[in-house]
C-alpha cells in the first residue's frame, strides 16, 4: 500500500470537495487554466484532428478544460492513483466529445 492510499487524496469525497473549492485554495488556478487553453489554442489547435495524451491526469481537469477549446481532439487520460481516471466529475467527461479514453496504469 502506498502513502497515497493512506492519505485523504484517496478519498473521492475529499478530492471532490477540494476541487470544488480549489479556486479558494489556489488563487491563480483559473488564470493558469486560461493560459493553458490559450497556449493550446494558439500553438496546437490548427484545424487538424489532434490526439492528446495526459499522463498523471488525476481527475482529468486539464483535458476537460482543453476540450472547451477543441471539442474534436482525441484525448487519452492515464493515471495510476485514481481507480477510474477522469470519472470523479459529476458529469461524464466523454460526453459530448468525440473521443476520450481513460486508463489506470500501475505505478510502482
């Protein structure tokens, strides 16, 4: 059992509450997300169908935010700490997007 498994972060209700309050905990969080969206929009999105790999995705927040910029990307989310990556959101991440695949990879 890892230290993660013994922490509050392994408790889905704790992580959901943290995420809902994250803008209070990390004042610049919303601005950092906007910067990531802008970088993707200006340097990656070019009208072609893009494939994005998010390693260590946690609950999939970054891909969820990038999908607001490019709904046609294929996103693969991989995390070893979350039993089902990107499924901690209240609304399914894959809807109504073209292709979102989640994987759990063992981390040793």
